[in-house]
C-alpha cells in the first residue's frame, strides 16, 4: 500500500435513467448522506475498494434505485442482478451476472474477486458460489422488491429499455483507485439478458490512473467499449478526462443509446457526465464539499 497523502475523492451515482419532472429529493438526500459517510470512511483511511463496496451495498439495499431491492423481474419472473468491482491498486476484479435474489450483489462480486480464481461468474454458478460463501440471500423474493422513485408499473411492463443502476468510484488517501457498479438492468428484459454492468472494462474499470462506473442502456455501452475506451483515451490518447468521457458517450448516442458515467483520477479529479435526461449523482473530495444533483447540465 502506498503512503498516506491525505487526498481523497469520491463520486457515486444512482443511475442515468432519471426522468424529467420526477421528484428525486428523497434519492438526493440519500446520496448526500452516503457521500458524507464515504467521506468519513476515506478520511479515516479506508481503502478505495472497501469504500466503493460499502457505498454500493447501501445503494442496493435502499430500494431507491434500480439495483438490489429496487430491481424488477425479468421475463421468467425472476429478479436477475448484475454487479462488478475492480481494485485499481492490484487490477483485481470480480463480477456476477444474472445472479438471483442476493441482498448485496456487489459483495458477491467482491467475493469472486477475493476468493475465487475467476473474474466473472454467471447464473446458477454465481448463485451456488454466493451460497457457498454465505452471502446474504433475499429471504422472501415475492415481497422483498419495491419500485424505486420515478419508476412506474408501465416502465416495468413495457419493453422500452427503461433502466437504472448504482455505482461508486473513489481515490483513497493511499493513492489507490477503485470502482463498483450494480444493477437490476433494463425493465422487461428477457431472462438471461446481461448488460454492461458486470463486464469489467465496460460497466466498471479501475487501474493506477483512473476509476470509472457507467450507467445507461448497456447494449450500447458494450458496443462502444464503455469504461476502458474512456480510460484508454485519457491515458493513451491525451484526452482530458471530460473529452474522453464525452467521446464515448457521443459514440453511445450515435448508435441510439443514452446514459452516463462517473470517474475519478489519481490526481483527484472528479467528472460526472450524462446524455440522458438526468443522472442522480453526488461527489466529494478533500478539496471540494459534498455536491448532489440529478438534472444540472454537465456540458
Ligand atoms: N447499464 C445497465 C444495464 O444495461 C442499466 C443502467 O445503467 O441504467 O443493465
């Protein structure tokens, strides 16, 4: 672990599926509280990877976002969840895809990272792994899940790719970066559909220089390369952070999709960009106070 340098940065998002006209004040209050919690953790010396896992767990269990408790069933009547986590310090990563009825899918991804030789487990195998490792299971799936603010029965019934996700990126005081992302995916999805979220390098990426968490119509993020495209533009092509992010997002748009992403760099820079109607998001750093917004323009 590198020496402490007392500098930290944190950004979290509650998804780029926000709809104009909806009231997200409860969500923004929650994001504010979590950002304060994350700040305290990072100030106290938490590693970035522990902080992002902790924050995504709180987002998943809240029922306020399309992830964990706020997810809806796929066409087979089962709630199938995707999550991934990456530790930039080691480039270790873990993910689960189409996993069922876990309270904290992100902790299953963390367990895959820490306790298995695999990077990604899917479906039944992921569930068996979660059982074997004593991860929290939803006791009663028929009554556990709720519709988050801004989501209606219509969104769940109509197959129009309405979507949501949660994510967190952090730079810790040791100079290390991490990213974590978790989702219920798109509403009305076919059984077995897997989006960008659990794919390392697409929905989530962290290395020695940058950490990224994406949200949006996953099919388009997969087709643009997503997070690693941004990382490479930033590291190799000389783009500023914002240029790199917009380049990928503009590509998503040109293919017909929308969404957003959050990123932090090793210098502590934070950027949060989206091209959908809004993205629920919050940030804080050792240099900047907590800021929370959903619809404030970002370009
Ligand atoms: N990216 C997620 C998916 O396609 C959805 C979202 O971020 O809103 O599963």
